[in-house]
C-alpha cells in the first residue's frame, strides 16, 4: 500500500483551550506532506509529530479566520531558518495571499525557498494535481467565503507478477508498460494479455475536509463516495440553533452528511471550547453513522484502513 | 508584600523546538498583567498558567522579529472572543503597529475592546506609568532596532500601626494621608509625627528585560541596580563568535552584564535550539554571577524574593 496518512495537529475551534489546538492537519501522501489549514502552533506540532519540514510543499487554507491561518507566519519563518529550499505553495484566497505575502516580506524577507501562492476562488474546481493525487476545492456554507478540499488518489499502477514475467520472458524495458496496464507483444507476434502478467492495483483512496460549514446539499454532493471524511462538529444536539446561527454543524449533522454522501469513515472535529469531553458528540454522530471517530491532537490515521465496526 | 511576579511563557529563541516556546513573559503587578513580547503560543500558555485575559492591559514588544510577535494576532482575537472590554494597549514600533492594526482589522474587525497602540522609539524613555510602576524602554544592541524594558515599582505606601492610630485617635479620613507619609495634627494643635503612626513601606522592586542583545555599556547603564534581570543567553562560551556575529549574548556575557549593573538576581533565557539541556549555560553564568537561574516555560518567580545562595 502506498502511504496515505492523516495527521491531526489541531482540532479545536476558534476559542483557545488547553485541550485543543486550532485547525491544522497534515496529509502524508507517499511521504509528501500536504498541510490543510494552519492554526497557531502548527510548526511546533509538526516537530512534536516528527513531520519533516523538508517534505512540506503545499499548504491549503480553507478560509480566512484566524484559527485557520495564524500559524502560517511562524511556520514559514521556521522553514526559512531551517534552510528549506525549493518551493512552498500556499493555496489561499486572494486577501489571505496579500496578508501573508506582506507579513513574510516584512518578517522574513530572506527566504532560501520560493514562497508561491495559488490564489483560489470559491467555485468547485481542481486546484492541484500531480502524478498521485488530484485536489479539488469546493464551496462550504460558512459566514465568510470558505472551501472544503477533496483529495483523490489517481488510479495506481498494477502489480507485476514476477514469475509470470519471467515465464513469458518480458524484458526489463517493458515492465513499466505492464504496470500501466499494457499487454506484452513478443517479437513473433504473440500478445500476452496484461492480466496474466500483473495483479490489480491497490484501490485509490479519497479524503475530504469540511471545516467550517453548516450542512448543505452542495457540500454532500462534493464529498460523494469519499473513503474518509473530516467534518466539523462544533456542537452537540443541544446547541443546534447556535450551530445554525453561527454557520457551523452539530455532530449529528456531520454524521448525516457522511451518510448522505456515502462516505465510508467519518472523523469529527473543530470542537467548541464548551466541551471538556467530546463523548456526547461521538455518541450522537454514531447514532446516524456508526463508522465515526473523534479527532484528537497527534492522532495519525492510515486512510488506507477503515474503522472496524 | 504587593504582588510582583514574573511568569515565563516562552524562553526559546527563533528556531522552534519541542522544549521551548518563543519569547513571552507576563509580569503580574498587583494582579494587573503586563505582557512582554508575544511569541506564537502565548494565548495557550496564558490559559495553561491560569493568567486571566481580563487582567491583561498592556503588551510591550521589544522588536519586530517573528518569534517575539507572532502570538499577537491569536491572543488579541481570543480576547475579542472572550468578550474582553476596556482597552488593550500595545507598546510597539511603528511598523509593528501598522502590521498588527492591519492584521486585526482584517481578521478581527469586531472587537468589544479598544485596541490602542503606543508607538515607541528606540531612545531611552518612559513609555508607561501608573500609580504603581514606571516602565522605561532603552536601546539594546541587536541587528534590528530593539529595546529592553525596565519596570520600577514606585515608592509604596507606609503601613498603618493600628494600635498607635487608635491611641492618638486618628479619624478614618486621615488614614490615607498617614499611608502617604503625612503627620497627624490634632484639633488642639498637637502634631504627631508620621513615624509614630506608621511603619516603613515595603521596598520597591525593579525588573529589567534584555532580549535580544549583544553586550554593551549602554545596556548595563540602563539596567543599573535592578533587583531582577532577565538577560538573553542564546549561546554558551563555545559559540561566542557566533553570538557576536548574530548580535546575541552568551550566558557568561549575560552574567557579566548583571554583575556590572549591580543586579541582585539574574534569569537567563532565549536559549538556542542547539541545547537539549541548558546546564552548561547556567554553570558558565554562575562562574561570573552566582545568583543566576535558568528560565523555563511555566516558571513563576516572586520578584519580591531573592535567589538563595
């Protein structure tokens, strides 16, 4: 299996507590790190979780509230001090890009790496793509412009069957073609179909991040069929009106969204500071969608696995 | 004794580590909190150390390096969320005021408190004064404009001697005058000298904060005779050249400054990330100035006391 891990660096909401840090996650895709939101303390959490600064190339920011961005100046300054080279790309709304560029140009003008901005909008669109993944931003329903992110692994390579390859005498140069699904034609015109030489690829997995948002049909549509869903669950049932007024979700609403979207696993977070223990949120979510777990700082989830029920 | 406590929230240097947080201190003067520098994580440390947001009225920023200011946006946003009213005054250089105002006006425009700026320069001058203390800023020697802060308690009130006051029949309205040192004149023209009615006040204490700086005669002059000195000690003897090149001090240089200034107690901090243990820095400092201790996160020092030797 190729690595597809989710690291939770912070899963609290805006009000600072001693139990949670503000929003920040790091997705490890084949040892390339993608950060999603960057609340205050992100750089320290990366150190604590032994996530390498040298592997962090992309930072995706959902919206411009302080608890999702105030870790950026410190993190990027530390990358500079650590002698980080290459480029770091921040995917962010235009106002955020302007603020961050201005801040970094003042506090950290000498940077050994190239700080780049991918200015994103609030329409549903692919904002990043490489050999392994596609990242799609999609609109959430919050009181300021806000997007979620969906990361889909691309189809993976087929597995070579070494014995079959030896038996049919496939030369080394043709191996890569087999991995991509091509048949093998011998010099004398015999075609060996690919499925005799390879085994099917590992399944491609998907992950979606929805914070901050109230429930909505368009959100459900955008996250359809994901293997893992992180959905904010700021409140419990008893605060449903408050959740609505503040454009947030309850744990139950997060779970209903997971069910409606046909997600396989649900991770809830962005907990209000009013909770000293999120068990009630977990219980309420599981009534609607059993495959739910609570986010927690320093939690690492292998997204190739599913929650055991 | 009136309260005069120093809380260490962060005593690391610019490079983030898991052992230290960036620079931040809170001085508790009679339950009024004054923050000195505000590195990332300050708001969380305040929560952890149970320092009340409602008591924080002044924030003093020594210079505009990220490890001394990046906690400000998060802290001030949290004050707003916590419904903090009244005013919060940030004493800071003009560029810093501009950056912070812009940042807060974008991320936290609705503030129930009044965010004020006292734009300071790099000359030696009184920048704040109230009934209890005087705060003086003075130039340090760093590679960017940088000031230290000296906080001097004003002379305190004399202690009433209840038995003497009763014996001479001093009325209640005259008690405050006695505390301020006035004599008591009876209706028939007899003057009772103050020293018969009161005991001397508690001593007034002083504290100076010097970070970041290399050693210098002007710095020593500004901190002359302080009861407690916090002085940066980024490096040990083995890195003296590096300290010089980067406009920092070694632990030994910090201790020599304390001795030259006639300070009574020394607290060293702003430790380089290269040290996993600062014992060697402490040993080197104590060779020059025995009354030295190491700063450490969550340390609280009663500045009315002295280090026992």
